[in-house]
């Protein structure tokens, strides 16, 4: 009797240990999957948008520019390197370029280089890229680096909120919901609308509005500053389109996805113009 009691207690203890282990394993699994989903939610901001701009530009390059770029990028596409400037953000060695992704200056005023961010901004960044690429004395290594940066920044220039207000970090501080998930105005325009559209960058580039030669030339008129003012004017409409804590969904894309698609197309066509000017 004593012996069987002992065996029962032994079995009970074993069962308890097993139950505890199962609980621990379960908790580990839950924690692990939660951290995985956290990483999955970590946005690769605007990857599809930037690739679309690169692909559209590729379709508008002169033969000579294409040849020179193929040599620098080892035959990789513009789309392939269009997110390079975002990827290097995780490396502290490239912190100097962080402010090159945007430019903030008072709406309806002229951009004043004297008042510009001392660390550099989107306009100064683009001008530097172009200068280095045009300079016959630049090293091949520098040309490759600044070409990759230029591809990205021409995309940023066409996201209206990269020419937004400094006080809300280009809409990053305007918190709202996208299909009931936490987001912010900047992110909606960087990626939420584009990602919800569920087209690949290739499909986006292949389904741009059909434009005449004259329409393409008209888009390519002017220069960096004209295009910056155009984006800033759009930013005003974007700010007026929401209230804090809005829950945006289908209706917002219905109203604004056409603008996003147009901006991506203009970005691509103008990137090609800048590259055709640099490479002849
Ligand atoms: N990202 C971080 N700060 C920003 C700003 N001030 N404007 C636009 N984009 C930003
Ligand atoms: Zn950027
Ligand atoms: Zn952005």
C-alpha cells in the first residue's frame, strides 16, 4: 500500500513537471511568434514605391545613360538599388545622410539655403549626388554610392510629406489608423496605400497612365526646386485630408491613390531626366 502510494505521488510529480514544461514551451512559443510579428510589422518604408520609381525611370533612360548606369550598377536595375539609402540607415557609419531624406521649410515661401538644415537636406543631398556624378574626377566607388542615393532621393522628393512640415516630422507625428491598425499620416503616404493596393512594383510601373511625348516633356520641364514646390503644394492637400485619430480605409485610397500613382510616375520620369542629363 505504501509502495503504491509512493508510485502514485511519483507519477503525479512527473505529470506536474510535464505540465510546467508544456506551459513554459507554450509561453516561449507565444513570445517568439510575438517578436516575429513585431519584426514583420517593422515597415520597410516605401520599398514598393521606390522600386516603382526606379522601374519607370529605367523605361525612360537614353541608350547612352543606360549603358553608363549598367556599368556602374553591374547591370542591376534602378529598382534593385532604389532602397539602398533606407537600408544603410541601420549602419551608424551612414548617420550623416539621415536628414537627406526630407526637406522642411515654411509653406508658400522660397527655399532659402541659408536657413537650411546644417546637416543637409533632400535638396542639398540631391545636388551633391548630381555634382559628384557629373564630376569626371570622382572615383568609381563614389559614383556608385551617390547614384544609388540619387535613385532613392528622387523618389522621396515626390512623396509630398518628405516636403512637409518640420514640427510634425512630415506627418510622422499625426497618429491615425489604417484599417484599424496604428499608423500615421507619413506612413499612409509612404507605404500603407501602396501596400494595400497589392501590386508589385513591376505591375505598378507597367500600369502607369499612358502619356504622349509632349506630356513626358512637360513633366520633365523645370528643375529640382520646381519639383520640390510642387510636392510642397501637394503636402498642403495631404495635411487637410485627415484629422488626428482618423480611421482611414477604402475611401481614403479611393480619393488619393491616383495622386500617389501620379507622383510615382512623375518621380520616375524626372529621375530619368536627371540621369539622362548626367550621363549624356
Ligand atoms: N522623417 C523624419 N523627420 C522628417 C521630417 N521632418 N520630414 C519628413 N520626413 C521625416
Ligand atoms: Zn528616404
Ligand atoms: Zn517617408
